[in-house]
């Protein structure tokens, strides 16, 4: 039993349990309401419960799911949906690359990582990045799985509940739940504002997103991402990161 | 089972195609991340550029969802959505970046303004 790790949940089973415990707190609360909002949004878009559940089931990550629904609602082409979702979710690749060294162990088969990568999304990723490096190697993947799979299950349940909310709740409350999505992520990104290039990318993106949408809804995200992202990148490369905010 | 028949209508299958495409491109990134993990230097310029693009995209999408939403939020005025956003931001920073407080107050403010009209 290695003792040179700050945290130890005793066993692989203990790591699963602790991950589950950590997830079924504030993360599950916020994501639960967020996904009720998503379920309501799918319902308001005029789609069926199966569409809502399949989206959360196999495409779990709020911004991409919302984009899919909203782009579908404005009759975007399949190519535009694929391009937009691909560009929104391209962050998942670097996120996966950064997380992998912290959850990898010598015994788990490769297929386990290919399967569990489906559960990499902002909330579970942030939790695993914080906790997993502090754990003995064999407890890391169990902690990540224990955190994200119950969290995903809560999202599935919330999607299902949320889908039927527009019929039951006053329209104002549904609006509030739908509103949770963009506000939650706005605050998530504001909370983590300090990395080089990030403030410029976020501010410029926030300005360009709505403006380009007025001109060309289909290509708005692509233009915004490439243009604002590249400018932010150039600025962050040009000005050295000598300050830590 | 008559319900099974309903699954193969264009109304059901067209969104499924969109969801399938979205899931495929999403998994592409996750799977690729697993495949190349350990081989890409996360301090490289390419990595930083992709990060900037991702954040710009997200910010653009989020701002657009707040200011020019599709769906139920579109029924509200710009003032109500902007007002709720400002309240959410104010509470977030006043509570030392408490996510729960910021999100809850923003949603509550929006619900109240939707019921009572803009402040």
C-alpha cells in the first residue's frame, strides 16, 4: 500500500464511492437543474423525449447539446451542425489529453479509456484534475468513473424530468431553467479567467458571437471561434505571461 | 405496436440524424484525445491556439444564447435577459465567485422579471 500520496480512499471500491459522494453534491445540483433546462429546451424545440435522452446519453456536454438543438431549430444543415459541434467540442480533445496522465494506470485495458472518455466534460474533468493526482494510481480511474457516471445518470434523469416541465411549470420557471445553461457556463469561465489568452478569447468571442449571428447564423460560431481565438492567441503569445492574476 | 411505427417518421428521424452527427464529431475529439494523449505537448503553440479558439467559441455561443436566444427565452426582452445576467454577475462577484449563488440569483431574477416585467 503506497503511503506517499496525500489522499487515499483505502481501496478501488472506496475510490468509486468517494467519487460518487463528491459528484452527488453541488455538481449534481447545478447540472441537475441545468439538464432540466436542457430537457425543457428540447421540449420547446418541438422534439421528442427520445431525442432529449439520446442527446444527453451519447453527447454529454452542455454547450454542444444546446448548439445541436438550437442549430436544428434554425434549420441548419447537417454539415453546419457537425462543423459547429466539432468546433465547440474540440476543447474536449485537449481536455482529454491533459486528464489522461492523471487517470491512467497499468492494468486497465485501453478500451476502458476509450469508453470513459465519453464522460469527460467540464464538471467531472475539473474534479478529476484536482483529486486524481493526489491518489494512488489504482484509485484514480475508479474515482473519475465514480464521479462522472453517477453525475451523468443525474443528468439523464433531469433531462427526462425537464422534458415534461414546460407542461407543468409556469413558462417563467422554464425560462429560468433554460437560462441556467448560459449563465452557469458564463460564470464557470469567469471563475477561471486568468490563463493567458483566455480573457481576450472570452471577451472578443462574447462580442463577436452575437454580432456575427446577426449576419450569418450558420457560420457565426466558426467565424467567431477562428477570428477571436486567433487574435487572443496572437496577443497571448506577443505579451509574455509575467503576471499571475 | 403502433408506437414503433412513429419512430420512422421524418419528424423523428431528422433530429436523430442531427444528434448522431453531433455525437459522432463529439466522440471524435474525445477518442482522438485518448489516442494521442502523451504524444502532444500541452505547452505547444498549436495547443494554445486550439484552446483560445475553443474559449472564443464558447463565449460567442453563450453570449448569443443570452442576447439572441432561440426558444422560450426569445419571448423576453433584451432588457430582462441582460438585467438578469448583470444581477447574476453582481452576486457572483459579491459572494467571492460563488457559482451556486450567482447561477441561482440570475435564474431567480429572470423568473421574477418575466413575471413582473423589467425592474
